[in-house]
C-alpha cells in the first residue's frame, strides 16, 4: 500500500534510496531502494545528492543487480575510495520524475503527517512513520498523549486516504486498539 521510505529533504526532491558499501575495484556501489520495487531505482539514468541546500547531480553510467541488491556505477567515481564517500548518503530525484503509482498506492512521504480517525470519528493521532515488514507495512501513529499505536497498512482496515485534507480514515479490527494501550 505504500512506497518510498523517506520524507523529502527539499520540497522538490524525494529520497529514493541510500548508497551502501562499495563493490569491486571500479567504483561500483550498492544502493538500498526506499520502495518495494527495485526495478524503479534501476531505471534511473541520473539523480541528485543533497547536502544542506546544495544539490549535486549524479550520472548513473550503469546499473544492475548483484546478490539480489541494486548496484550503480556512477560517472566520475572510478575507484572504491571515490565512490566510498557516498556511503550512507541518500539518492534523490525531482518529485516530478517519480513514476505514477497504481491506484490505491501512496508514497510514504505523502502519508507522514496525516491525521488518523476511525470510521466512528475517533481521532487516533498522526502518522509519524511507516515501518515495512514482509507481510505488510505498519503505520506508526503518535497520539496527542505521546503514546504510539501500530496500525497495519492493510486495505481492509484503511477505508479512506484523503491527501488533500491530510486525513486517513480506518476501521480497526476488533481488539487492535486495546492491544495498543
């Protein structure tokens, strides 16, 4: 139900992945995508690295998958030492270059900050983050009292997402709210 893992670092740029450790001797680097479809990140030909308010363009010479992980070879980064400087930094693309998602799918950064209410109009709090698990994502909802509710991101329980009004309406399964107390 959700994609991408991070909020935008700058209004027009969206984090789509994070550089990992280097690979080999020719300046290749592993990339951890922030979405559930690694093919999306492999289709990039360029991206940006942001540092404060500065952005640096990165040209992707080649991409592929090695040991089930995306790997990039970046133009101008020809040694492990050069590309190693990018380790643990994020990879950004302009928001207008993001692919359209299938119907009823949302980018995580669009869900962060939504107010969550039950179908009965009871306010549960605000989505602070989305955790990804093999079975489904989980919304981390922060109540006004500071307590946290973990809510499954499952279509059956999420009846409405209204990004324009920053609202999510949910129909929690029996006992879920009691478990979270």
